[in-house]
C-alpha cells in the first residue's frame, strides 16, 4: 500500500463540531449517529489539482471542492466510510450519505433531505440497484442503469454524485484502508 504523502489527514472523534470548529447541523449529526451507532471519526482529505482532474475525468462530473470530509465507522464489526453529497435537482436540494464498504462498493444510500416533490423521490427498488456498485462507469441512468420514470433528473443527479464518490474512493480514500 502507498503511503499518503500528498495529503494532510486529520483524524479525531466528533463532538458536535466539524474540523473548522463550526457546529454540525443536527440533521447531519443525527443521520451519522444512525449510520454509525458505535461512533465515527472524521477525516479531512485534500485533493491535489492532478487528483481533482483525474476524479473529474473518471466521474464525468465537475467537483465543487478539493477538500472532502469522510466519516469513518469506529466499530470494528462493520468498517465503512460515509460521504455526504449535496446537489440541486431542478431548483431544490438533495442531501444524502453514500456509505461505502472498505472494498469501495456502495453499501447504502441515505437520503435525508429531498426538497423536490415526492413524485420525484427514488423508490427503494431503484436505490437497491445502486448497492454493490463500485465502478463509476456503470452509473449512467438510461444506458448502464435503469432510469426512474418521471424522475430522470433525480436519477441523473444521484448517479453523478455517486460517480464522484466512487472516483474519490478509487483515487484517494482507498489509501486509508490500512490505517483503520
């Protein structure tokens, strides 16, 4: 395994604040407590310009930032990562966690803010299609993945964010495996 040489990794237990000392919104903290009932740590990753370009090329999406927060399960029985994604669908927000196993595959998607009309909300059966996915190239609704009838923009947005997360895992997070 490669040593992390180009990033600064800060690791500590959360106590209601983020790495900048700001209070974490209750809705995010509550969801993290449900995802990781045994506790979690927060890791701040900094992407280099080259890493950002590689991730954008793989995910076919433009990243909003070169700084990424990754939440890591502290429980030894179920090690996994959670990454928060925020996006706009049409004109409203979606906020969700993508939960990855240490093998880089999607184990769950937890949507906890969805401000679009309920008709556009993805069904559980569609979300189940995403579990087990680890290759960002297999996440294109309408070609490599079923679309959501009547909610095409929702499917495209979720898949775009998943491609970003999986590309980040492949290029950056997999380096953390041996450290936990």
